[in-house]
C-alpha cells in the first residue's frame, strides 16, 4: 500500500490519537482542523479525510502491533 505524504500524516495523527483508546469524534474533528490549517494539506482533498482515517482504523484492528501501521505510513 502506498500513501501520499498527506495521507501518511493523517495515519500518524490517527494512530497517535487512537493509541490510548478508540478514535473519538472530537479527536477526528481536531485532525480535520489541522488538515484545514496546515500548509502541507493545502491541496489535500478534505473529503478523503474520513476514508483515510477509516482505513487506518481498520488496519489498526487487523494487526497486532501499531508499528505495522506506522510502517505503512
């Protein structure tokens, strides 16, 4: 699986936010706010955020070690 730089950053934010528990709506909103403000996401399709975050959460549920998710990012 190959991720864009922006998708990889979303993965890192999701893993960090969900490391202590499941990803809450508040945390996803905060990630969305960062995507809206940070220059690296200037040309990022904001509509992809839910899909990419969901894919990351799905992958986290399939592996035994978060390092495997980070290797994808």
